[in-house]
């Protein structure tokens, strides 16, 4: 068969058909290559690893959010603490100057404009003290056996007896007696038995050594002192205030001093 001339129409038609086949075959081959490569890439993807990376990214976002919120939480805690501190009731204190060197610090409360003692907060000098039942007066005895009362306005009154006058008229001065006889008890261990009366222990009206002790009653308004003669003993102690009165121990025997200053069983 004779080949067509390159200048004939038949040759031109065949060349166009050939180009179409080449393009079609190339397109099919390219499509097949793309499909094969796509499947290969998908099969190589580690979906577990991808999931972990996504979760890590989400978690990192949560951490940033948490860090951004922490200062707010800290501020809330600080503000709450400040409010609690503000709500704490501030202690109200009174400092009483008992003598030239010793002080007694008491906490007090104020209700309807009336001040009342609550308790002793500082007693560095180890002073003897007692607060009356209505909490309006505190009685103190210092190392010199000076007995005083103080009110909530710091008003001070000396209530110890400066001397003792014997039936024969002899006068025994408090300070001189204490200096003369070591460990002499002029007035010690005082405790209130009512708002206006307090009991204390003393060697008076006897002077010397190895003496008996007696319970005395002092009226803080009139400053009068009364001996309870039936309270004599070598070992006398003042205990707690009870419904029956002030419990006392006299040589091991328990008795009571009532509000009237009487010794009862």
C-alpha cells in the first residue's frame, strides 16, 4: 500500500487522530499515576499520630487559657483573704500602770457605750488580779503587796490598809512589817466574792514568823477590812467562785465565802 503524501489531506487527518490518541493515552496514564500516588500517601499517614498531635494542640490551648485565668483566681483569693481580715474584730486593749515599773494589759468590750473588761492579755510582772462579776473593776496586788482597784476609765483607788491598830493602840505599819518579817502576808491572793467585795489572805492581826493565816474581806467602796476569825489555818487557799460563793480550802477542809462575806459550809 502506498504511503500518503505529507501534503495530502489524508495525511493531515491521520496525524490529528494520532495526536488525539497520544493526548488521551497520556491523560489516562497521568490520572492512573495520580490515583496510585494518592493511595500511597493516604496509606502512609499515621492517623493515631495525627490524632495525638491534634489533641496536644488542643491541650496547649487549654493550658494558655488556664494560665491566663490563674491571676484572676489569685486575685479572688487575695480579695477574700483581705475581706476576712477586715471582718476580724479588732482587740480593744487597756493598759493599766499598776506601779512605777509594772503594767497590766486587759482586753475590753464596749456595749451600748459601756466598757467591760473581758480578760487579762498581758501580765509580765505576774501580778495578782481579779475581775469583779460585772466586769467593771479589776483588783490588783503587786510585789509590794499594794492592793488597788482600776475601773475601765483607768481610775485608780488604793484599797489596802496602810496599817493595823492593835486593841492596845499600837500601830503596825504595812511597809515596816513586810520589811521586818520575811515572807509576811499583809494581803495576798485576792478574789472577788461580789461586785463590791473581795476576799484575801493575811497574817494580820498577828506579827512574827510561822503564823496562822486568815481570810479577810475588803469592801472596795468603803475600803473597810473585816477578819473572818473562823477561817484560821496554816494552809489557806482561795479557789473558784461558785453558786454557793467563793470556794476556799482551810487545812484541807472545803468551805465557801458567800456574797455577804460570811464563811459557810
